[in-house]
């Protein structure tokens, strides 16, 4: 199994972070190199926040958007407690993020076996979410990493899925109820925004032949898992409450990029 990228061995609280542009640029280059060679890379929170130039106050504001998600009725019909919203954009070669009408969300038939041929409609991202500088900086970083996988591409479709998966005693939360899968894109990413009273939620990535490439629990807000979706599959194990008397949740931002056209 390949070791995930750990550009820094230090663990820092987000509240204690300070922007370091030089460290951020170096971390982005290192992440792109590992992603290109291994097909998967785990960027620790300290590197991601350095790339974004984000401190405690900015992160807390960004994380608060997860309190404004709405019930995913498609997941609820299958017994999964999940909140979400959805947005669709085009990222231009000049770095401009242009909203697109998100309409229905349909995944290729060979990616998500739970919703083959199902046109799902989700509530859009809030205006405050789209305007948040952390979101814009993150998409900019992901655009750079995606171009490292397909250098000839200048414009990208960006699909944005903030999720909150909920668990209670006797009912695990299912981050990936479809099991091991791919999303039918070029770059698939998962940013941990927060966890509350939750155990489990271990992310695993496999190559095309099913061999494990990486397994890790995203437990530090700001940790970012990157995958070349063309040559990997991924899944996340269920979560459950650490304290069974209280609800547990896991907040992530799944952002995927695929070439325009």
C-alpha cells in the first residue's frame, strides 16, 4: 500500500494557523506530483490551509455553511440520514468560476449502482457558500491539480457536493451507501470540514484491479483526499456515535472536476 502524502509531520489546530504562501505553494507541487504518479494523495490539514491561506476565523465561517444543508430525500428513501446541497460551475483557464444551472444530477451508469438512470434534483448551494473566499480558493487549488492530470485542458466542469452524514445509536451513518465506486470524472476530492461525536468513516482507495492504494480516517478538519478517478475507486466506511446517547455527524465537501465538453 502506498503511503499518503504527509508534507508536514506537525499537527496544528486551525485556530493557530498562519498563512505561509511559500509552504502552500510547495505543498501543492508535492501533492500534484504524488497524485500524478500514484493516482491518490492525502494532503494533511496543515498543507491545505497553507495553500488556501486560511486561518481559524475564516475556517469557522466556512464550516458554518454545513448547518444550512437540507435533507437528501433520495438517501432518506434508502434509510441513510444525509444532508446536502449541490452546485455546478465552469472553471475557466483564467481562474474564473462561472455558475451553471445545476438542473438534475445524473451519474454515468457504470459509476453509482444505486441510482442508475435516476435524475436527482438537489437544493442549490446558498449564495453565501458560493461567495465564501475559502470555497473560491479551494476550487482554484483543485483546478491546478486537475490540470496536472490533463495538461491540455484549460476549462473544467466543477461539481460541488457539501454533505453531512448523520448517525445515531443503532443506525450507522453511511458516507458511501453505494459502496466502492468511481464518480466518472477526472479528479475526485473529499475535504473534511468537521466531525462530531463520530467514530469510523475510514476512506479507502483502490486501483483498477482492486488492490488497495490508501486507507486513512480523515479526522483533522482541512484534510483533503485527492484521487484520479479515471484509474481508482473509493469508498468510506460507516460512522457511528462515540457517545451513543448523542447524535454523530461527519461533514465533508466532495468536489469533482471533469473537462468541459
